[in-house]
C-alpha cells in the first residue's frame, strides 16, 4: 500500500476491560512495517496492567486525562502533552488515576505480526501483582 487515509468514522474500536482501543496503523490495515499506532481511551480507575513488548520499543503520549505510568519500579504521573519512552523488554503499566476518561496515543515499533503488537502480561507475577497496592 503506498498510503492510506485513516478516518475516525472508519475505525473499529475494540472494547477492552480497561476501555477502548482503535488501531490507527498496523500491518493488516495500512501495511506498516515499522510503526503500530493506537488510539486508546482508558476508563477512570482502569489501566493496562504490567506487561512488556519483547522486541518493540514504545512511546506513550497522553492526549487527555491523568495517567499513572510505571516503568519497572519507577512511577510518574503524566498529564496531557507528556510522554514516556519504553525500550524493548522493559516492564511497564499505565493507569487512569483521574476522574474522567483518559486518552493516550501509544506508538510501537517495529510492527510485529498482523496486529502489530506483541505483549507479554506479567501482572500476575511478583512484584508486579502487588506493586501498586504497596504504594511504591
């Protein structure tokens, strides 16, 4: 594919336990080989629990709301306009700590598989399964 316009009306949001996500660009929709870009809405009190991408780096850019981001054991509160870069294989999680729906723009590369993302969930493993509860 030489190029493709992505119109909001054409997006097919996926409902997740933490909110909604839409693929703006990934191999099966745009033919992208190097970038997978998502539009994600995170419900208050919800989040994308601790995980990592073995062979992908990621930038998470906050568009609206208040997001608590963990990279390994470091926690930061990000607001609109803030971003975080996460190298491949580094455990991270992002949680909406505000009272309104938050919107983030995750960008991953290179694209992996037809969906563009590889995720390894570690949220059930120590110390990730208790880290937020401990208030670290």
